[in-house]
C-alpha cells in the first residue's frame, strides 16, 4: 500500500499540488470536492478494477486511472480557479 502511494505521489506531484490548491480555493465547485474524495477512496480501497495481486497489471491501473482522473478534473475547473491553482 505504501509503495503504491509513494509511486503515485512521485508521478502526480505537480497535478496533485494544483488539485490541492484548487480544493482550497473559496469558489471550488462541489463536484471537485466529491470527485477528489471518491478518487482518494479508490486509491486507499483494497478493491480495484484490476487486483493488485496481479504482478504488474495491478499497479498499472492505478498509475493510469488516477492521473487521468486528476487531469480530467483540473481541465474542467473554471478559468479563475485554474489560474489560481497554477500559481
């Protein structure tokens, strides 16, 4: 579990920071907070789309789905929140 979180953090460092700042923005939409909560639950959950017991494939789903979900949420933010989160 810790290995998976460390690997994800290394991969997502910049996007995760932007998401964190966007979440703390006073005008952050409710869907962003809900989507982030669901994404965190997915990462921490022992239930995956592809089980982690499969050697390489088990981690690859997290390394693909999580970054895609974060980028998808960041791209749908209002422009003022996007620019504030990038700074």
